[in-house]
C-alpha cells in the first residue's frame, strides 16, 4: 500500500445508533474507494479510514449530507492516525459496548419506501401492517434493555424467517440490522375482537388476503358509525369517522371526554388541505419522520371542499389537530376508508393510554365496538406529540412520539454536567436525565395525580435509568413540597436534593434550549402560567424574574388576587371574575353600574354574602399572582365556560379563539390611534417588587359589556392591553437593570396571540426574545429547567442576578 495514503479516525456522536448509520458509512466508504471499518461503541459511531487524501476529504464532506433520515449528528471529529493498519477493504465491525453516552432513537413514521412495498401486490410485504426498515418504524416503544438489538426488544419473540434474515445481514440492504424487521411469515399479526369475541378472517394461508379482509371489515364498521380501538406504536387509539356526527358524539359520551378536542388523521396532505390552511412549515411537520399532531387553522364552512367534519371534534376552537398515518396499519386503513378519522388516545378520560392487550380488551369493552390488537408488545407508552406553528416557528405543546427521547446537548459550560435526575412538575409531567453534558428529556407522562399515570412515571424512570445506564447522584425537584414528583425524589435520603423554584425552572429551560452559556449574563424572564410556589411560600404565576442559571430576583409580578374557593377557582372561572372585580371596586358599585349586564345577572345568582365573607376573613382564598387565573377571569366575564371547565386551560383557550384578529392588530399598531382601545394594566410604581395591576381593565371591560360591544372585540382588547402593558413593564425594568434579552415562557405562552404579540412588540423595541421550540413552554419543559439550574449550582456557579438563589433542600 502506498505511504501517501491517509489514515484517520472519525468519531460521530448523536442519534447515530439504530438508525442505519453504519450501512450508510459502509456504502459511502465503498463509493469513495476507502478501506477501514465502522462500529458502534459507548460514545456513538467510530470510523477508521485509510485511503487517498482527496477520497478521505470527499467522504467527510458527504457524510453529514448523506446521513440516514433518522440520524441526528451532534458532532463529527476526525483525527490523523500515526499507526498503520492493513484493512483489506471496508468492514462493519462488531459493536463494542461500555457505559457511555449514546442516544436511543425515537419512533419514526413509516417511510415512503416501505409504503411503496405494502402498496405493491408483487412485493412479499404487500399489505403487511408492521413493515419497517432502518429509516422508519418503532424504536423506543419496543426497547426493553441495552444494547439495542432484537433480543432486547419486544421483537425477541419473533424469530426471523430466512428472507428477513438475509436482509438483516446484508450491509447494502436498507434493513441491515433493522431490529423490528418482520414480514407476513415471521412477524406480528393483527387480531380483531367484537363483543369480547375474536373474529376470524383466515384466507387459506394467504396472509395479505387475511389483512385485506380485516381492513374491509374495519372500514364497514367505521362507515356504520362504530367506534374502533386500534393498537398503534405507543398505545391504543380510539377512532371513528370524523364526518359522522353521531359517532363522534358517541365517542365523547363513552370516553367521558366532554369537551377536549379530538385529534384527526387524514390519508394525505391533500385531504388535510380540504379542511385546513397548511403552510410550508406545517406541511413539513406533518410529513416529517416525527409525524406529530399539528394544530392547523380550519377553513370556514364556505371554504370547506368536502363533507363537514363533526362539530363536536373541537368545540370553541378554530384549530383542528391533524396528523398523517405514521404506521403501515394507519396508512392502509386511512387510504381504504377515504375520509378523515378521529384518532384519540385509547383510554378513559384522565387515565394514561392503554398499551396491554388484555387490559384494553377489558377496559375498552363498551367503549369501542371493535378492538384491534396485535401480538407485538409495547414496552414503553408514548403519546402522540402535538405541535403548533406560532410566529413562524414550530412549538412543541406535547413532546412525545417522534421526539423523545432524543437528547439535548447542553450549552457551553455544561460539558461536565452529569448524574442529575430532574423530576419535573406534577401536571404535564416529564423527567430529565443529565449525562455527560447532554439532557435526556422523557416523553410526556401526564398528570401525576392520576394513580395509573404515577405508576407509569415510576416504571419509565426505571426504564430510562436502565436504557441510558444512568445512576443519579443528585435530584432536582420543584420547590413545592407537596408535588408528588418531589415526594418521590425525596424518598431516597442518600441522594442530595436541589429545590428549584417553578418559574425559575421555566426561564432556565428557555435559556438552555436557546444555547445560552453557563456564564451568560442574566435575562429578564417573563413566566406566565397557572400556579407555582414562590420562594416566599406564596402562589406565583405572573412573574418578571431577572435570572441566570444559578439564581434570580423577582423584579415584578401581576398583582396577587384571591383564588376564591382555593382549588375550585382553577375549575370555575366565575370565581376569578368575581375576585378580580372585588379587588378593584365595591360590590355595591358593581351592582349599581353593571348589574343589568349578563355578567351582573350571572354573579347575582351566586351566594355573594358568603363569598364576600370568605374574602374578608381570608378563608380558603389564597392570593395568587397567576396569569392563568387572569385569563380565566376575563373568559368568565364573557360567559366562556364560566361555571365549570372540563379540562385545564379550556376557558383561556376559548378566549384566545374568540378574539377578533383585526381588532387586535389595530390595537397593537403604533400611530393609528387605536392603542387607547386596549385594556391596559397599571404599573404600581412604589411596590417592591413592581406590580402590574389588572384592576384598571375591569371598569372598561364592564362598560363595553354594558354598551353591547361584541365579545370578540372585548377579547381582542384584553389581549392587546396585556401585551402592551407587559412591554411597558419590560421597558421600565430594562432601564433599571440593563438587559437586552427576554425569555417568554410558561403555559400561558401557548396562547399564539399573546406570544406573537409579545415577540413583535418587544423585538420592535430592540430586545431579543428567547422562546421555546425544542421543548414545551408549559410544565412539560420544567424538568429540563430544573436540571440546568441544578447543574449550575453543582458547578459552583454564583448568580449575578441575585445573592439569594432558590433554596436547597
């Protein structure tokens, strides 16, 4: 071999195992005429190359460009090797496993090559519902252990047939080392059940014909208005014909889900466009390997091109949540049925999605008319992810299938962060592992107050520790001592616990996902959400915190107002309306001026003397600076689910949907003289911290009610006033503290009108807005924020925002 050859070693890190990376390297090395080897190890993928320098350069240039679709490359590092080795060609070498940092790939939507196969009668996988390759299919949902190979997945029960075995061992085949590889002969199969009886569709050994008969039966059932339970990648779905009004109403009644919107699945993008506006970015999201539910603006009735969708799918909303088929079974069913399907989680309201066949047959009997199971077990429950495009960027509202458990590389300064387990919040719960400078955020777990969800959370904690070979040395928890997640962490007295204030965690999460270094100077964090315990023991939720990773100072907040009836106020918006009114005016004055309005009549029907006595005596009326309760109060004033909400945020969502966009834009436009129509909040200048007082909006809002101003306009004026008032507060704080970056975070920032308005207004004033795209702005991102705050403190980082960071436990 000529001595002019170059010998290099290439280290690739990221999501590069279980995604077809080694065969890609193999094919590329052969194409470039290089010798060497490629293998998986504890750090990722290791490549050793020998060849002419220009061929090596060509390989390195093409590697990131031609990486397989499911790969996520964090880094490629090439180093010259002084030692000489005779490789005799290029080889895929057996993997070396040791504890290190490797990613577990997320489940991925079925690829086009597999769809072509199941649609072609000449292919041996024609109509096979479990077709997959290294570019698609189940990953984390079937993994039981490490290393990631077939024996450590739920596919271990299915020995490969000779044809699949040949594909599995051929480096030039796209199914090389595809652990879920299967076909009609050797893989999982479907079973249909009706009224507790397994149905038979045998076709004399013709497996594809059996599947065809099963699909035809399901389509007839759906067309007749029946409810079908369908086992998917990460759990069961309940589905029905989305254009069948009676079927959708029946599904709501049986599932005990009165109002929360249902997700929809359509056969292709063309069908989605018949019902919704779809931007280029939204199209890209729908068709991506993650295949999330994307919230889209619905056409009005005049624009609709096809059958009208059932009105009960998304009450009070102008948005529809669509996804495309992401398994072969979904694809076959949707294309054969020909109309959109409701595709909602297969559970009873409040419980986690079902994954076990026996449990599904028991619990969904009476909910579904037909239950479709299969014999590939689900090792790890994964809900569908939910995304919304706001201000030109995709925003994850629920991070689950397709995204989790991809790791998030932490910013500069966190390279040595390790051994931290963050337990997250209690609602929309997730947990986060920090290992060797990377954060692994779990999929959405749900609300831990539900017993089955809490048990599932514990199981997934154990699974992730096993998959990532992770042993925690530090626990990061919420400051609230009664959070179930915090209590679980504190069971182990041998591991140190670091308590992180709820809104500081929200802000730190935004800082981390925007790449701010550990030593970055403080930003102003605006955290608007429901409730979180403050470091003074009070209930916070409308916060302006001057924060870095290590600590924060509370510069301003919304004026604390009583939660009339305590926790009941979070479910009954009228209580917040009344509390806000009584905080800024006397009851007698309200009656005299506005008693004739619909709001006045509604409040007169309440036990006002008792409620006023509760407020006077401070009985079950804790003060809260909650932005979420302010949104509820305005919604209650407009009669939006004022008596009782059916799910968290229902009233606030209805208020966003109600607001007239034209009015909002005119109220926010400088120079048109319309800003005075917005309901501005007053800044109380002498308060410490500064206070943004919503008391000033209520006389104007009530006057508009009295004058018959449309509720659409009132809702817009409230949004505009809040946006402008927040911007005024930011401007005042900026002069005093000299920041130029603002983090917008918390559950209220899921409101597109609020987030877009703040981004536009603050950017126009020369500020950089840090927002969430990688993780949810709601409590689904709290665990990541807890993790980086804990890492900063463990690194000995001192806060320049304050000398009094959140307390340690």
